[in-house]
C-alpha cells in the first residue's frame, strides 16, 4: 500500500503519519525532510537549494522528482510509502503516477486531514504557551495555512476525481482519528 497524506500545518499530520507508519510498517517519505538533510550535510544539491528553502519558495520539480525516484525504485520500499509534502502541484502529481507505474506500483489512498483555520489558530496559541516556540505566531500560522490551501487544492481535486481521496475530520481526538484511518485502510 502506498498513500499520500495532506494536511495544513498544525493539523496533526505528523502524529497521524507516525501512527500509520508504525501500524502498517510503512516508510514516511517527507520531501521537506530529505531536502533539509541535504542542506545540513552541505551536499552539492544542498547548496543549490538552500536559498529556495530558506526563502520559503518551492524547489524545482526535477530536483524533487530525483529524490522521490530513489525511494520508488528501491525494492525495500516497494508498496510501503507514505508521501508527505509531495506532490505539491499537478505536475508533481502526474510525475508521481508515472514513476509509480514504471515500478509497477500505484497510489492506493489519499488522506486529507481537514482542520479549520480557527482551530489551527487555537492549537498554535496553546502550543506557544506550552513550548514557547518562536515560529508559532498567529500571523505566521494564518499565512502558512492560506499557502497550503491555495497550493494543494488543485492536487486534492485531482485525487478526488480519481476516487482516491478520503477527507478526515482532524478536529477530533487523536484516538478517534487513528480509528477512522484504520477503518479506511481496512477497506482497501
Ligand atoms: P515541508 O517540510 O514539507 O514544509 O517543506 C519545506 C520546504 O521544502 C518547502 O517550503 C519547499 O521549499 C521544499 N519542498 C518540500 N517538498 C517539496 C516539493 N514537493 N516540491 C518542491 N519543494 C518542496
């Protein structure tokens, strides 16, 4: 089983992805994390992409494609991938389909964790009180939420048309969401 998980920052995507990875023995492929580790290790690629990442813009589709292909072509991860942060646009969604097809795989399920902006703001403010994180301001939260909505909307629509999309109400408890995800997965 290969799946994609979508959700705005603060939706609990990390928590749910961890749960799915452990329960179904999958591998979480986060393009953001892969890119950040290239920068940290000061690789040739890392140097090339650092300004795009630090400036908050997207890295080129070609670069991300190469990184993703390394995992899709590896037998170790065959039918065990959970894509996080990828695809980010329609070109990437089509590229992903093609790469998977070349390696006799497909996307089996697309999960979208749906959480309203009001709840995200509340969670971020709570987290700020608890963890004192400097990036947890309301203003930044709103900006990241709107960017997420705008950029992923066409991609989500694409998967909806393919009948692969399941929208999960992300405003409930972690356990309730875990259960709903397990129920959905048990049906595929
Ligand atoms: P994330 O951790 O998913 O929020 O990604 C952090 C940063 O990595 C983004 O702001 C982009 O600069 C870059 N990035 C991650 N995934 C992609 C992608 N699929 N396409 C292009 N850039 C990406």
